[in-house]
């Protein structure tokens, strides 16, 4: 697998991101009020969550959002990738004192990331690239290697869209996809 933090942009820390999440074993998850609080079965495998974070007074909206996802509630240990993300951000001028040390469950993906069997293994950052989350979902869906976990899940602000996808191909296809993004980022619609 390629490096855990892939930065496909430059400049201000606003833009879109993809979290690659590995789920070790079958989990039954209630994603907040999604689908009336119904339980969703999450099978072992890799999943992708696509999100965005725009503007913030300190200019680090994307950093704040990704770190928030890498944090767990109730003082529980954070995602393992959080430490590497903090180190990466420090090399880019991040004011480390602003790192969140807790969170409340707000986005659908938060309910999955709380589970010890769900690990964020890679983050793709599209800072200041002009790429938005809908374009990323479209590009991922076009590969033929993704399936929505459940229609509408992870995209409550985009009706009829899904921002939590199951990656059905292997690691080498993922690496090729990321390399293609690197080379063709300017070709996004």
C-alpha cells in the first residue's frame, strides 16, 4: 500500500478528503438517526469515506476535520494514524495546540470509526485542488470497484448520494487508482 498520508494539493488547508478504512470483522452499526436508527451490517474489508472541509479562521479546516475523524470519544485511544497525521501537519505549519482531544458523534462515519475493528489506514488530502466530494464519489464509482454501503449513508447533505463506499478490489488496484489521481488531478470535471 502507498504511504498513509497522500497530499494531492497545495496551499490552504481547505478541500476534500478520502479516508480509507479497514474493518477487521463483521460489525453491526447504528449510524445515528440514519434510516430511522436501523442497524447496518458492515462486513470485513476496506471502505472509503469521502468528505470535505472548507474555510476556517485559522486556515486549517481540512486538518481539523481529518484529525477529528482520527479521534475517538470518551478518552478512548484514537485511530493509530492520528500520530502520523499530527507529525505530517507539524511539518506544514499546523499549530499543534489546536488538535482536537475529543469529539461528539456528528457524521455518519463517526459511528463506524468509534469501533475498535475499524482502522483508518490511509488519508487522501485534496487541499485547495478544486476537487469536491461529489467529484471524488463519481470518480470512485466509475472505477467499478466500489459499492455503496447503504444508499444515502455518509451524505446527509447530498440527498440521493452515498459517501461511504465499500472498496471491492485489491490493494494493487487501489494503488493504481491513487497514482491515477496524482497524474490526472487537473482532469477532474
